């Protein structure tokens, strides 16, 4: 998916503020909300709910506020806090069980799946493509010969040129990975030095995973992940095709499935402590940000393994960043707010490049959601 997970055109911070204000001023339809109290383990960072409030009243207020937001498409929104309680709002025909195209929300899923293989001993973060792919075509004398799995997962591999085969359903997955290598072979970028948001990195990492695991395809790896975790039971990597899946943006999932995935990740059920430390590290603190779609918000974000370290600023002054996310081009917005200790997803499929509209919806609701987080009554 060449440079489409987000819009490239500049979108200044004052424009986002205006958009949020507009979202709050006009009523346009109804919705529904449900809450789902369950038990959950409490992580080290947690909120301290207050008893001097009413959760049900706050949820009613959130329903009303959501119903008044202007939106270009129906959506579902779900959040889960430390005590396991969930708040869900469903707008129009959208449900948390509605199947949506993932766009770039699949990046975090793919990265976690591959990192689990590292944890299980099939891969190492310092593995190079040529260590796993016998026919890897980049010459040993090229600067790109030093790229490793960590570079690929953090989009700092230097593979900036994206061939059309990434979006070609009839193309063979392994052949496309070789095409990626060939079109970048003369690239003189030193891996680790530059961040470039592109689908190329995860395609190569995915083939490394397939070879290391000794299976026939990425579908085998994803099916194994589903069997081991019970997650994404109906989800699939099928874009542009199941035989040539785009790991950086080729899933179909439901909002409920993705929220369950975020919940399991937050609770430490997918990665051990060492792997979680690797996942949550800022991987672009010293890299040059050559192409970053976060510029559409007028903001500078950093990157980890398949996700963003958010910073609502024109310079990255949020270290350590406490909100991580993996937004998609159609406006879907999955996130984990580590400072407030909750996860959530805005599930939707608007027009291609409507990332900013999804972000504006979530930001418009965030103050009320955080009041709900802090309420135990």
C-alpha cells in the first residue's frame, strides 16, 4: 500500500481543532451503547476510580455526545478500562461485529505476531533477511545488507520504494518480496538512520517469519496465532489477496475482535515482559523522519514496532510517549493509552485518507471517556 495508509496533504493543528469543534455542534442521528462489566487483572499503571460519580450517568452522557457528532460514515466505538468494564457505542448500521477493511490497523497485529515468533525462538531481532531468505538478492556490499528484523518492524530498513506488486492480488507473496529488494537494491540508505512509512518493511519481515517457522505462507502463521490465543476468530489477511496478503494493511476484522486483541496485549497475555519492553521502545528517537503521515495532523509522532508513539505537538516533546496507536486510512483508530491504562478502538470505514476524521472523533470524546475511566460509582 504505497503511501495510502494516511493522507499525505498537510493538515494543520488549527484545522483539527476546528474540525473537533464542528463535530460537537451538529446533531446527525442516533446510536446505542452497552456496557460489559467483566473481571480483569490490573496492570502496574492504573486509574483510581472515584465513588462520587455515576458510571451509568456518564455512559448516558457519552451516548448523547456521540449522537451529536457530525460524521462522514457510521462507526462503532469501544473502550475497556482496568476493571474490565467496557463502554460501547454503535452508530447507525455499524456494530462492533461489523467487518471492516483494516488499512494500517493491521500493522500492530502483524508486528505482535512476528514478535511472538522471536519470543518463541524462531527468529531474532538482529536476524537479517539473507539469514532467512536463501535467495535474498541484495548484495553484501550494499548498505542495505545490514538491515535486520528490528529495522523492518520499525520501518527504518531503508526499503523506501514500493513496487506495484504489493497491491497485486495475483502476485506471488515471495516473488513480490524479491521485487521489493530489487527495486531498492541501489538504495544507499543506512538501515536505522531513516524512518519511511511504507508497506515494504512488513512484507519482508513476513517472509522471514514464514521461512523461519517452516510453513507455506503467512496464512499458516496467522492461523497458528489464532489457535494459540483465541483472538481474531473471523479475521483474515486477504487484501489484495490471501495468497499475497499485505501485512501492513490487508486484514478484515471486527471492532470487537480488535478490542479483544488490545485488551490481551495490555494485560500481558500475548508477550512476556522482555518482549513487551522490545515492543514498547521508541525505535525512531534518533532516526530522520523522512515520510510520516502524522504530518496530516500537523504533529510529530515517533514509531515503535508496527505502531505510533503519539505526540500532540509540532515537535516530539512527549518522551516517553504514553499513547500508542495504529490508525488506518479509512479512519479506524485502535489505541492503548498507557498513562490512563485503557484500550479502545474507533471502528469505521470512511473514504480513503479519512484518518484525520477518525482521529477528530476520538479526540472529541476523550475528555468524557477519561471522566468515565475515573468513576467507580
